[in-house]
C-alpha cells in the first residue's frame, strides 16, 4: 500500500543547520550572549521568531519589538547569503538515492519544514521536482512539536497519518511526528533523538530493505 514519506528540510535533506547556527551566532555575539552548539540543538526545527526568543532568554535580555524585528531581519539576510551560494553538492549523503528509490516505487513524497525559505532552497539544490506536496513555514501557524505541519502533509498526499513516515533531525520534529501518530525516523545522534522510533546517523545507513519494510507495514 502507499505510504506518505515526509522529509524535514534543514539538517535532513541539506546541511543548512550549520548556516542557521552561524547566522544566530553572529546575532548572539553582537549581544554578548554565549550561544553554543548544545544550545543550538534546541533551535533545530524551531521557528525563526521562537529561536530569537530562546536566544534572548539565554542572555536574559528584554528587547523591544522593534529591536527584535531588526535582529530577525539581520539573521535572515545573513542566512540567505549562505543559501545563495548553495548548489547540489550540499545535498546530504544518501538523500538523492532515497528520493529516487521512493519515486520508482511510486510512493508519495512531501516536505514538512518550519522554514519560510524552503522552496528557494529546494530549487537551489534542484530537488523540488521530487516533492508531491510542500508544507513550510508560510503554511503553518503552530510550530513543531505541534503536529500541524506533518498532518497538513499527509492530508495533501491523501494518506492517513498512521501510514506516514517522517524523517527528522530535530527533537521538536520527532515529537511532532509522534504526536501526529506517524512513524518517526530520526536522522542524527540517537542519544539526542531518543524519542524517535528508529534512528540512523544519516541516509547512507538506511537501506532499501528498511524502506520496503515500512511500505509493507
Ligand atoms: C527549520 C530549522 C530552524 C529554523 C526554521 C525556520 O526548522 O531547523 O533552525 O529556524 O526552520 O527557518 P527560516 O528559514 O524560516 O528562518
Ligand atoms: Mg531540521
């Protein structure tokens, strides 16, 4: 039977997590806030606005809306400068193989991302044609761990949530998939993503027999 295969974008399909980190680090440095890779784990999958609030909380900074708007604008400009230089070489290992395999098997594929920059990134790395549905930060009101983004994906693909599989690198995203009653597959560190039903360090470690098992379930 047909399953919905839903992919997060940042840190799953492309290695943009490092660019988000660098752009946030520049803001936190300028505010004198110590912002480490460990802190950054909690920003993965989290919306732009919420990410800034978390960073300001770290530095115990109370800011006006005007200041916040300025920092959000700055962060996105810096991030977009990194994105502008991207090409297919930044597709994470194993991703292309998996997308091609799922296409051959005629499985519906969706993108479920919190990013408002999702479409231009997919175009940059020339993967947009693989996706039957795209739900991104422009479409959802409730951010991960709220399951809204993934539920919208399943609805667009006309597949039940319980027949959907989510690939995620963030704690919030794994939680969203679990709350949506979908199969959660963590991509990254199994210690951090311990709530995922399955976890792999990357897509190279996911073989076709695992995908076929998911399809038969
Ligand atoms: C993804 C990333 C987050 C990012 C969010 C919003 O979930 O993991 O780090 O903050 O998207 O992205 P945007 O491109 O809209 O700032
Ligand atoms: Mg991610």
